[in-house]
C-alpha cells in the first residue's frame, strides 16, 4: 500500500507559477513510477507528467516546456513545478504511484489538490 498526500495548489494569475508536492508513505517509494494527472470540470482525467524509477520523464504536449516533474527519493516526494500557467491549466491535480510486478499492477492515487488559474 502507498499513501499519497498532495499539497501546493491554490489560486494564481495567468503567467504565474505554482509548485505541487506529493508526499508518499507506506512502501518503497523509489521503485514506483510517479505521475501527475489533472481533471478539469466536465472533462476526463488526463496525464500531465510522469517520472520513472530511474528518473526518465514524460510530459503531455500541452505542458511541455512549462512544467517540470522531479522526485526526491530520500524524502519520498514528487514535485511538479508549473510555470507560465494558463487558465486551461485549471483543475484538480492528482498524484499517482504505479508499478508493475509480473502480471500484477499496483496503482495508487492521492486525493487531489485544486489549481485555479484566473485573473
């Protein structure tokens, strides 16, 4: 089991920045692929960025060049630095921990943190 707790959301003006954090507990953090997903009102949850256990990153096209995902295995924490924010970045941001072991998949989610980009 992995417990995930997000923090750092809030209200920010267009062009501003926010840094989200996700603290993990309960298992070996370093072996999980960590990710951030978001869900806007009336839309499905979508991938924002992931970082593998060996620090390979992947970004959605809409955030590439503006967002940076990172992880600190010593602190069991994954971060999402969001710069040049746009109104369309508004949504609930969820932290995810995932790993596969043979035919088994382990998939955990946090409760989410609200990000609102508005003037």
